[in-house]
């Protein structure tokens, strides 16, 4: 599916062929949540998820990845808007499109973040305690 911004020269697409894996890896390498992930892990995660790209004529401008079973849950992760494109409401638009996507809008969505709580709360996310199990060592990718 594809969505065109009503006022700005941006498009959102869920077409995995359009994703710029090198750009996504470069962005995620700068984050607190994914900075330690090797490129191969990021590429595999993308291939196993529902992903949305934000695009401008200059290239990819944003990204969000959703891990889902398409029936009961959707884990929203790796949300990123390129710094050169921030301040235009693209993160809000990306969340609006993502939560209304027909394949996942009926699922219970979860995300974890240290920041931007106000953004996510506008789209129905609520702060809650949760449990988490961390793998002792990264699993082999093959």
C-alpha cells in the first residue's frame, strides 16, 4: 500500500522492495536501542517484519518496523525519522498510517521507548509495566 502526504512531498509505503537497508542500518546504528545490532541482524529483522518507509524525492526519510502475527499482537519498533526531515510531522503521520494499516489495526500493539511518550499516547498507546526476558547471547542468524 502507498499513502501520499496531503501537503508535503512525502510518501509512505509498506513495499519491502523500496526499503533502503543501508540507510536503515546507518540510522539504527546511531540509536540507543539498536546501536549494537550487526547489519545482518537488522536486515533479517526487516525481512521478517511488516515495515513502513517514509520517502522523499531525495530518498528514504523514515522507517518503522512491526513484528506481528497479524491476528493478536503487533510489536512496534525501530521508529526513526531522518534528522534532516524532522519537525514536519512525519513521525505523527507515520504512526497514523501504521496504526490504521488494515493488516494490523485490529491487533493489540506494544512498543518500548525511553522518549516520545507523548507522540505514542496520541495514537492510543498507554504506559504499562511489562516483563522482559533477554537472551544471554545473540542467537545465530542462520
